[in-house]
C-alpha cells in the first residue's frame, strides 16, 4: 500500500493528531531494495509489514439484525490473518438471526480454514464473566448485558485480549462493499506501521459516502460528521488558543487501536462512543487535566486519520437515527470537563438547528463504561478462558 506521509501533526499536550493521509495505491507492488524516490512525500508499506500487523489484530464486528448477505460480504473482506470477533445483539426469538450469523461464519471459517469467535451480547455466561470483571454496570436489571454498540465493542475488546491480540479494529456489519472492509483493515495496519508510540489509534475518513436517492450521489461527507468535527475542533481551538480543523474523523465507526491504548480508555454507551474516545484522549493526555497514565503520557498518544479510496456505503437508518447519533456524540463533548461555555453554546445551537433538541433542553450526559483495564481483563479471563472454545466458529460446524 502507498499512503501519504504525515505532513502535518497537531499537538495537544501529549496527543499527536495527524492530519488526513490519503491512500495513493491499494497495492504497491513487490518489495524493492532500491531507495524510494518518492519517500519524502509517500510511505510504501510493504505487504509483509501489513501482514505482520494483521496477524496481531482482531477485527471486531458488532452486529444487530443486519441483512445476512451484508454480513457475509463483510467477513469475506477481512484479511485472512486477522482474527474475526463477532459480537451480535441480533434477534433470537421469532427468527434466530444469531444462529444464522453463526452458521454463516462457521461455514466461512470451515472453507477458508481460519479462526473466528462469535458471541451473543445477551449470553448468560458472558454476563457472569462481566460481573466477575467488575463490569456490573454494563448489565441491566435482568442481569443481561445492556443493548448498545459500545457495549458490544467492549465485549469484543475483552475477547480480543483473551486471544492475546495486540491490536483491535472495528468494522460495521452493514458495509455494502467487502473491498472497502479490506481497505479499512489494510489502512489500520498501515497506520500502526507508521506509529512511533505503542499507544496508537487509526480512524478512517470516508472520501465519499454515497446516498441512494434514485441515482447514486457521491457526496463528500455527512452532516453529522461535519458537525461533530466542528465541535471537537472548537474545544481544542479554545483550549489551545489556536484555531484548528485537525479533527476530521469524530464519528469514525471504522477505527482501530493498539490494545495498550484500548485498555486505558473509557467508552460511552450508544452512539457517543466514537467522539467520546477522542474526548477521553484529550482529557487524559491533553495536559489541561491531571494525568493518570504516566507511561502512556510519556510515549504520547498518536492518532492517524486515513482517507480510504473505496466509498463508504452502508445501510441508511433514517433521519431519527442520524439525529440520535448527533445528539449523543455532541452530548459527550458537552459534558466533558474540557468543554467551555463557548463550545457548549455552539453545541446547543447546532442541535437546535438540526432539530435534535427542543428549545430549553440540554443534552443528557451519556453513560460511560470504564476502561477494560488489565485487572478487568484478568478477571474476565479467569472466568472465560476455559470456555473460549465454545465461542469459536469452527467448533460449531455440524
Ligand atoms: P452507523 O453506521 O453509525 O449509522 O450505525 P449502525 O446502526 O449502522 O451501527 C453500527 C454497527 O453496530 C452495525 O454493524 C450495527 O449492526 C451494530 N449495532 C448496532 N446496535 C448494536 C448493539 O446493540 N449491539 C451490537 N453488538 N451491535 C450493534
Ligand atoms: Co451503519
């Protein structure tokens, strides 16, 4: 893969946010030993290097009642050496969608001879393991894990830690193009290969997010992302005293982290999770508030924003979903101790303008799940390690 080098990096305390880097070439050819003429501006990430990272990476796919055909396409796009971890919150009552997902995954793993894990979010053993791991606040009054993509992501992270993976990447199950999934994961690997700190995050920026309305229209990016980015940038600008538009991936569902970073971040419930990750990084490492993680602060946290070549095309879930997403995302910024009155005002203005909030209302503070710390992982593992095989997709072939 050929990818633009980091040309501009904005620093916020010990956080380094790299400006968008474009993918130039999906396949950059064989390794050559001659010096690269283009090396000043372009990084060539060798195939073997990408594979090294893929081997150490788990791809977590949260899924809730998506079309099976989409899911089938998504898993086919995950490079062979990554471990697939599916966390499903799909229906099991009238139609057992989870079972269909599991069967699809089993068959895929059987014929491609690869490993995958699949677990249902409402699994009873999982709930017990989470209680053991001091995650009781992730459970509802019935003792099951709460609904939510973010809760699914945490389960995926714990399973990845159990599987000794060093990197985790997220891919939504409603992606239409397997080729896009493939590119996202190559980009995760490329990002990690450029990172100097073991605390790294890669977020994907979609060049185009086409809309279907009669004919396909390739618009540059969504309104929700634009607004979230504006508010995140406003917060950084005011704190640092210099205006910036460095954050371009506030809502990036497609993103990846080193396990070291994943273990120290809290995760907001629902759709606040992606912007909240950035907020948490700014709070912890931005230098304005006291720091807890000294080692990480010393290394610094690196954020890469990589612009994909494939357009992002996923299931459109309607206006209410978008408003909800905007509201929850901006709520996580609004309630940050870093957020000053000016940005708060801006958030309210945006939410009113996009009718996600009524006059006089304030955004509700999102619930924050604590970080999947080493200790939590250890306790989760104590309970789950012996049972991990029962979640293996290959075991399930009948
Ligand atoms: P958007 O792409 O950000 O607009 O949001 P989606 O509704 O497409 O959700 C992103 C991904 O999370 C999709 O793959 C969903 O199927 C999945 N998802 C949504 N809710 C849940 C949930 O409660 N649990 C799990 N495990 N996955 C979920
Ligand atoms: Co989606």
